[in-house]
């Protein structure tokens, strides 16, 4: 069965600090996709990244970086030099690709508050 | 590309009435639509999956007679909350998967915040 765990329920940091959001997943499939979404107070889901199970390269996009480690089933997300606008709920999600039409399984989310 | 439009963004209705939420894929054909519900400070939980032209598949615990899902075309799916009650107040969000979605991931609508008074 699929499962996504985000152990940090809430995190508060001061602006310009770096922060890492943890994500651990469970799946029996060998082919799957991992995602991170940002949900600001307005509610919409903002797509941040998609990573497939065969690509373990870490990725950096501006202040964002992701560390994918299959050995520990983790897909952690780091925000460098955090800003107040980064305050939101962040969801890690898993989608198994073996069954066409398979839906997402979302983690419980991590609420990040960046204080000025 | 891959835009999903969801309407309305907010709706307030009286208890006992029905509310329809629309989800449209604007620039691709959505072979599969997913409907999620999110209660305050909680994660998104899948309610149902619908493939175009077929009956929706509901997750355990979701009443199919209460949450009517129609996916009659490749660009439109609707969720109707029938005889709404205050406990149905929630954030509803759809996502659409097209033939090419394996390559770029699913696309989500902007969500509908339903308040039943």
C-alpha cells in the first residue's frame, strides 16, 4: 500500500534561515512518481516538483532543492534563505505509475511559518 | 499548458440544498478526473475517481448518492453535493489526468471552498 509520511506538522523559522521539510514514502511498486506541492492560504495547490523513481539526481531550482534517496525512501525539500512568502502548507505526494489512472496519495502536510 | 479550471471558488449554501462544482480541462483531454476533499488543517483525501464515460469509483466511506460525479466529456467533470449539511463544509479540489500526464504530472484545479449554513 502507498503511504506518505511528513513527520513535521509545523515548522517556524525566521526569515533567511534554511529549512528542510522531510518526506518518507512507502510503496511496493518499482515505478512511481514523487511530488511536492505548496498550498498557500488561498488554497490552490502550486506544483513545485515531480521526480520519477528512476531519477535519483538531486535538483535545485533557485532557493529550492530536493534530495531524493531511494535507499531511505525519502524525498526531502530544502528552502534556502527562507522568505515570508514561503509561508504555506507543503505537501509531499506519491503516485504509482503501474496502474493507469492511479491517483495521488498525499502526506499530511507541513505548515511552514516564516517569521520576519 | 495543462490548465484545469474549477468553479466556483467559493460557495455558501443552505442546509438541505444541492451544490454543483465544475472542473474543466482547458487545453487537454482529461481521461481521468479525481475529486479530493480537504478539511481544515488536514491533508487532501481522495473521494472518487472518474473516467470519461464511466461511472465514478468512490473511496470507502464516501457516499456515492450524496456526492454525484459526472464525467460526460473529456473536458468536464462535475461534483454535486446533494442535500448538503454543515459537516459537508470543506475544500473540494479536482485534478485531471490526460494521456500525457505521466510525463508532466497531474494538474489540479484551484479548489472550491464550500460552506453549508
